[in-house]
C-alpha cells in the first residue's frame, strides 16, 4: 500500500471491503485464515487482542452456540453440478494469472502515449505555485494505466500523444468533496515527466517452463499436471465457498450473544485505527477521508449489518462444532500451519494472535472440512 503522499494526487479511496462474507487475513501473517474482516495493515494495537472473547479451545467464552442457533441439515449436503464442474475458461484464466507473475516489462520510448497504455511517470504538483504534501512522486516513478488508473479529473488523458522523455504541465481541479480541506475544489498544476511506456511480455507456456519455474512452487512437472492441479484447486475452492454460503444462508440465529458482535466491532475499529496511524492521521480524519464517515459511531452504524452477518456465521460454525464434537488438538494446529505455511512451528503466530485465536481459525477449517468430506457431488 502506498503512502498517502502518493495517493493525494490520485482521486481514489482506499478500499476496505468489509461486506465480503468469507475473507482471508493478510497472507503475510496467516494463509487461508477464515475470518470476516479485511485488514490492510496488520494490527499492532495492543488495545485489541485477536483472542478477545475466546476461550482456550477457540470457542466463545460462556457461549453454548447450540442454544442460540437452529442448524440446517449439514451432513450429506448436495453440491450442484454447476458449482463443482470447472470450465476450461476458468482454468485458462488461472494459467494466465500465474504466467503474469513471470511476465517481463519492456520500457518503450520510441512512440507517443496512447489510450490504454501503462506509463511510468513522475510529477510534482502545485497549487498557486506552492507544492503541497502528497502531490509528488519524489522522483521514484509510478506506473499508471490510462483508462484504468483513477487519477483526478483528466490527469492521465492529458498524457496521450506525448512522447516518453517529455515534461508537460497537467492542469486539473480537485473535486469539491476530495476529503482534504486544503485541496477540495482547488486548481492544481502537475509538472509531469513521462519516463517510458510499459509493455508487458508474457512467457510462453511449455512443459519446460512448467518444470523449471513452477515445479518448485506447485510441484507440477508439465502442462497437463498444471491444468489438473489448477482444476482441483478451483473445484475445492468452489465447493468450500458453496458450503460456507450454505451455512450462512440456512442457519437460523435465534439470538446473538453480544460478545460476538462486540468482537467484530472492536476488530473493525482497531483496523482503521492502525491504518490511520500508518498514514499519520487522526482516526476521525482518516474515516472522513477514506470511508466517508466522521466518527467511530458512524463507522459502526455503516457496517452494522455486515458485522452482524459475520458474527452470525461465526456462531453457526461453533454450533456445528458443538453438534459434531469437533475440537482442535495440537496435531491439528501443527498440520494446519505445515500445510499452509510450510512449518509446524506456529509460535510466532501465537505471539501475535494468541492461541485461542489460532484454535478459532483452525476450528472453522475443521468444521468445513468435516462437512465437505460428507457432501455429495451431483
């Protein structure tokens, strides 16, 4: 995530997608952790604990979930054919995505910029002849794509027709509701240098490429194994998503213990607080600029429905665990971290999240695995 100084000239807001039902916390910390919030930065705020409200087994303290939830039939559920069958188009999309990580970028300097080009530029912005904070790339260069990257006004369109190496004045007007008082509605001039046009060259997919580049990562030895592996992963993901939605949509929450909703709210606020700290902003200023609310109370009201849905799902998962007699053992923890992070030593994650949260995470995984193992493919 770029610092705000590189974002202010960009008429976009940081995206916090908190409506998503099943989200994965940053892969830098834990891979495939089933939680219900997106944290753009890892929370270091010791005022919030990931293990808040959870007992030593990863269950909600003092909560007997089966007393609050009417569960649907979850053993032997039928998975529709259109869910678990994977098309060739889906497989190819994944192949293209993987290949893109091995693509090479060529710097083009012998033709003018066209609409749709990705261009590397530097700029220094001024208002009334004075530079302002966040209005410069500091000479570091930034890639933008005309027609896709969302800069203010027609900033990027003004680059069309100019040659790499040129320096031009880009004149724009900040929106009245941009969110930064000293910039709202102001005319600005960005002295912009077009460094080069970026053209991406994708590698050719061959058995040799797979063996050399992908085998160390995915253990595929040729294209056939690659396609089969991708198909299995896509199928497993589709089935898992279907089961998650099935639980969410078919469980009846008769009452929601306050601790579950409070957990979501405190996690949400802590996340935004750390983001505000990252941008060196006061929390309310950050919320106003990036979320469109002016206080924590407004933030919680904005996401009340989503937080409630998340809490409901978590309660339903615990109810199924209680009903099925599922609990997390030391072996489950080691297996989980070995499969997802390549190590059985989870001590560093325990230090960050606390053992109750780790068990909470693995418990959700075990519940889904148990349901999927007994599901029937149509």
